[in-house]
C-alpha cells in the first residue's frame, strides 16, 4: 500500500480523511464508530453556548434522478452541554489515541470568551482547534459564524486571541459567503493561524413547496436561509481552495471541504493544494463505511501513479491554475465525432446550433442515412457538444497545431503598450 499517513500542521493522522464538524460528529458514539470504520480524524460538532435547535431542519435538492445533489440545513451548533461534550471528547481520545480529534469552536467575539473555551477544550486532550467563522445561519444573526468570518479584521483579531492561549494547532474555518476568500484567509494567517479549512456552507434556500407555498424546510409555516453543501458545491469549493493554495501570502496547510463524496474528489482537492479533506454530506447520505472505498481507491490511484506517499500528491496542480489573462489565445482544439459510436441523437447538433457556433452539419448519405459532422474550420473548441453527448468517446476534442506561437492576453496587451509607447516617444522626438 501507498503511505496514506498525513501531517497536517503538525497533527499526525492515519489518513487524509476526516469527518467535518456536523451532525455525524455530534457524539462520542458517532465519532468512535467512524474511527472503527476507518476515518483518520473527526472535527467535533461545534462547541459553544448550547442552543435549542428547531424541528424540521434539513432539506435536499434532487436533480435528474440523483438523490441529494445538494443539501441544505438550518441546524446550528451543539445543543448539548459543554461538559458532556468535553467528557466524551476525553473518552474518545483516550480510546483512540492514534486518531485525530479536533474541537470546532464558536463563541462571541470577545477575548475572554475565547480564552475560556480554548483552555477548557484543550484540557481534555484534543489534537487541535478549528475556529468556526463560517456558519451562515442562526449563529451569524448573533454576531458569530460568518458574521465574524466576513470581516477580515475580526478574523485576524479572534485568531490572535485564540493563539494567545492555545497549546495545539489552530485551524480557521472560512466562509464562502464573501467576494474574495483569500482576503479572510490572509487575515487568518496574519492572526497566527496554523492552518485554514474551507469551505463552510453557502447561504441558500432549498426550495418552495408549490402546493402549500411554504419554504423547504419550514418550521410551523416559516422558513429561513440555511447552509448549502453536498456535491453541488464542489466546484465552488475547489476553486476557493485553489485560490488560497496559489496565494504566496497564505502559506499554511489547507483542509479541503465541500462536496467531497469519493476518493476522486479527495484527490482533486489535494492536487489543488489541500493537505487533507473533510467530509459531511456524503456520510449523511451513505454512512461511515464510504471511507473504506475512499481509502482503497486513493491507495490504488497512488500506486498506479507510482507515488509512494499521499503527501507527494499535494499541490501538484496548483502551478497549472492561473488567471484568465495568462491563457494561450492561440491554443486551439476542435470537436471530432466518431461515427462508429455515435447514436445519431443529434443532441450535439441542437446544442451547437442553438447555443454555440453553428459548426455541426447533418449530412445525408446517398442511401438516405444521415450523420453529424463538424466543420472543423469553424469550430471554436468550446466543448459543448462533448458535454451534452450521452455516449462516452463519441466526440473527441482534438488539439490542432497552431500557426502562431503562444500568446496570452497579458502578453498581447504588453506588446500593444510597447508599440504605443514607441510611437508616442517618436512623436515627441519629432515635435
């Protein structure tokens, strides 16, 4: 087997798969069952002043036959006394000393409150702390969660307060409900964070019942915005992880969160800079034992790639992630349809004709049979036809040799500016 052990900000974990702070980590019973199933670590459901949760708190978005394509919740932090949670954390860590237990924390933005809860939590032997600056609902209305996480100065200040007393690594969990997540990530680093985790849930409303006109979910006929997660948010999360990973001012480990459902998703996050990953929705959908496939799949993938340690996977794709202005304007691909596998559904033709560049023709043979063919000279290589095609390998996107050398938008503009400057200087000399 490849070595799946992970060092995350000094925290040693049996593998990179952790449970995120959420309903599956609400109790010792659940966390211990998860460790037995193979999870390397767990971030305990957020601790703070216990609250009262509402009944009817989850909802899901099902799409095209897929259950739980997206998941929405209006649940808040722990509703159990802090002392009960601390005792269960102590018992769990004592029973599973080689597994990681991280305490997720959320309190009012006051130095005294942070000092008190950090000291209490660390006294029971946690491996690290995760500061929840991400929850977008319920707690945010009380000045916590994303209400703090959207203000860089508050992120920096509260992280600093925690670091004043913390003896274990401090992870700052960031909210995606912000224009530029790198701003708050930088603030966390400036405050002394040992690592960051992202993303927390996205502000959302799952839906509206067209019969009753109630929101989904609703509590006695009234609804509220909640947090959105699950497979649907993965592209958003992956982008934000990549943006942080390629920022030289965010030079701390990243725990990737957001729609991770299998080992392939986990590998993508690690390639984009995450040192490890956290999972929630997939466990709520399928149970703890999905980690078995995650471990086996990642191990086989690393072996196929000739990689002996999972840590050697981290960040390998970050160098390929850049700004639009750095992309080669002269790079060209075209679509090519394989008539042997094409089923003549004409979805590619319709998509190209109505929503792209009208470069696919329906050609009629002498015997009356029809087939679709791309006019490659007019194809812009947008990928739409291959995306809508229902048959694997029926449409290939082929790289075309360009007559021109690579040229990015930034290089083009620089060349234009250079020419303009030259002519401007010549005119000045002439005058």
